[in-house]
C-alpha cells in the first residue's frame, strides 16, 4: 500500500453477508485522511491518502463497515427510474420539464420546444440519449445559476471571475485562485436554500482559499444556518436522477 502511486486503484473483494462484493481502493494525493464513498449505483470507493498502511485501511473498513453496508443496501433498494424520464424537476430553479421522446434520425439532442416542454430527438442507445440530456442540462442551467452567483456576490460584497458548470459524481463545487467558480450542475436538483449555501460556500473561497476558522467565520456571516444546509447538501445526491450519471 505504501508504494501505491497517486491515483492508483486496487480492486478488492470484500465479504458482505454471504456474497462477495468488489470495492475500489483509490489513492489520492489530495486526501488527508481515509474516507468512504458509496455511489448512486451502490459502488463502494475507499479513498486513501498517500502512504496509508494496510493495517490502517483494514481498521478503517472494520470501523465503518456497518455504515457502508447500510448505504449500499439503501442505494440498491431504489431501482433505477424509467428512461427517458417523464419529467425533470429542477427544484433550485423552480422548474419542471416534461420530456417528450420524439425519435427521428441523427445524433441524440435535447431541445426546448416550449416553456416546460423538452424534446429528446435522434437515435441511439441509452448512454447517448442520457449524454444529450446532460448537455442540455448544463447549457440550460448555466445562465440562471451564474445570475444567482452574481446576485449573491453583489449582496454580500464578493467578487469572482466566471462560473463553470460540470457534471461530477463526488464534488459539489470548487473555486480557483483566479476566482473561477466551478459548480456541479446537480446543484440544480437541490432545494433553493441548499443551492444558495453551495454558491456562498464557494464565494467565501474568493477571500479564503482554505477551510480555516476565518473561512468558516466568513460563511457564518453570510449564511447563519450553514451547518444544517451543509448536512442537507451532503445528502443531496438522493435528489439527482440516475440518468445524470449513467
């Protein structure tokens, strides 16, 4: 384990009840401690800091095994929603879109035909259709979310460079030293106060590029209820449709 290179992945077999599960053990040069992630599809990923010993990893698994097993069972208890989805609920934007599978020739593409009506055109397997929906999602959400960032920045005296939207499995957002705020488009599926907290969280990084006491004091000043919202954001993946990551 100590010789694992950054980003190296070991596939491990772990007994869960009477079955053998495959877990991913991945080293990260950014990790400062061991952590466990259970993805929407039930996949388990253990993230290791560089130089983590086999003994430390084994102890971590023993301590957190019950929590991991419970999350895996929770994920698998919910069958994937039908695809294409009938509706797309963008709670943070106060929008609901009805999806019409129009078919036709050509590469898959999603087009807004009227307010609240989205047409999914073209041919292809599920993965290509889902990719078309994701592209529409990022393009559609960028303007409203960027406008909300600008509104909150003006309200609280922050300044930033620009806003980027991405589709990520594990990170909600980041802020570069040049003031570029990168946000997970999955924030659009969250309740409006949770999205606002995420935006303020990243805006506070334009003043403090760390998670120091001064940083959290800045967050507290603009978002007094941030602790409850942070907990809600950490559970926010449950609001994200399965097709976003298919």
